[in-house]
C-alpha cells in the first residue's frame, strides 16, 4: 500500500481554491455557502474517481463509500468565517488519498467523509451531531446563525445533492487526521501527536436586558447598561472559577451582540456566547453552576432581566485503544522519536462519531500554534508525515483483520 504525496498535496491545494480569501492561504468557506457547495461538488467528483460511491444525507454530510464493511476516515471541509486552509480539509484529503492507495493495493476497504458545519455556523459540530443521533434534524433545523438564517433554510442550498441516510453500521471505526491547532508540537519540534482523548464542551447564549437610554443625559448611577452587565459578569466568573478549574480548563466569551449598537445610546440589550471546555464532565457541570449563579447575581445587582439560551455541548471522549495503538505504531515508523501522545483541547467530529463506533485521532503541527485564522499553516513535510502515519496504521489494521 503506497500513498502518493504529490497527488495528496495537489488535491489539498485544489480544495483551498474554493473560498480562497486572497490573504495568504486563508479560506472563507462557511457551511452551506456558495464556496462550500462548490467544494463539496468537487469532492464528490474526486470520490467517484477514486471508485467510491457518493452519498449525501439531509444535513449535507458527504460520504465516499467503499463496498462492504469499511473503516471510515475524514473530517470536515467547511471553514470558520475567516479560516485556514487545513482545518478539517487535511483530514478529508488525507482520507481520500489513503482510500485510493488502499484500493490500488487491493484493500483494506476505506470510506471517506466530509461532515457538514463542523465549525458551528449552526450549533456545535452540527453535521456529525445529527448523523450520530446526538441531535435530531428537526431540533437542528431551528438553530440560527448570527445573521438570523435558520439551518432549515440554509440546507435548501444542498437539497439537489441529497441521496438519503447513510447507515453507520457498515463502518468498523473512524480515524480523523487534523492539524493540532495549538503550539505543543510546533514548540517541541515533534512531528506527530497521537490523541488520547478529546475535551468536553459546553456552549450557550446569555442575554442581559436593561434599559436603552440617551448616552449624554442619563446619569451613570441611573443606567441599566447591558454591556456593563457583560463586563461585570466576565470579571466575576474569572474570579469565581479560581477554585473550580485546572490549568487546562478554558472558557471564552467570543461573540457579543449589543442593541441598538449605537455610539450615543446606552445599550438596552446584550446577547453573548459563553463557552467552556474541560476533560472532566463533572467539572463542566460545576462551571455551569458558577456561570448561572454569577449571571443571576449581576442581573440582580444591575437591574437586568436575565435569560439563557439552549445548552449545547458534548462530553469528553477517550480514544479507542486498538485504533490508537495502530496510530502509535505508524508514528514510530514514520517519525521515530519525534511524536507524542496528547489530549485534544479542540472539539472534533470524532466526539460525535464515538457514539456509534470506535474512534481515534492524529495531529500534525500547526506553525506557531495558529489556527482559525488566515495565517494557519503546516509544512508540507509534516502534512505528508501525517498522511504516511495514517497509511501505516490502516495497513496494520488491515493485516490484523486479514484484509
């Protein structure tokens, strides 16, 4: 079984052309956008050329299926509003190349997937969440992006591609190659990271409603300023988390919407995202209690009306021992002495897929630890190393099962 690095890199750069930002290697390819649809159409053609049967479910998850039972590999091809060229795309194209190489060698059978909306234009890893049964399609259809577009309406752009449901029972496991999206491998000079587990995540919207008023004539002590409530809340949870979190715990207020968002008006309403991540499910619950109690305290003190949106999230997931061992064997073959085991602080489709089958993940370095930005990049040497580790692992798994 022999992969073709030039073919792999050529496909990876071709995928980058769909939604290319014009700034470095940046990509603008949000889920269901025109660029996303063009990319999925091109991927479908490449899957067919590789001898895979193309299937697309109602969410827009794109599969290239091998005949009979197979190992599923892949990731996602949608991007952040301002994203890099490798986040997700690497895993899809690497899976395609391994599937081609395996087919040319007479096995084992490899299927490929590009999940839809991993980047969370709607919800959290929405495509794989629906496919895995973590989330119902009817519930997901009610989600809206920051512009107010619902998932139900966004899905209409893909309706002509849909073929039907894809049964997970045909897959023996799932392996996802991804860039690290952090600085660990780049800083250490190591080439490969074999993932041990993926952290859990919680995400919800919080709304403070005060009183919209004139910015010049309303005395400070009489204001019910919704943005001040957000600011006070942020400082308060940073303090309250001190005895709850660990050095690896993270939390973020990443999106804030003020109404009416005008320079001369005291904002009467603030809606903001609250996200937190940790490898311990119980700690995630304790953090939720701190968040809700702190928000209520701020609302009471500042005269705000408080409301919480739906709680979205996923539990921490441990990687499958058999699949992980195959990746470790491949890492030692390809990058002897230059690999490590490590947790994933970022969320991935593998979390959802773990509900259905064994999963494992592999990382390659991100230069300067940068991701979710136009500057995101990885050396081609490291990209090919990741591909070769995947191929070694697949071959070892095939030999173990006699395929």
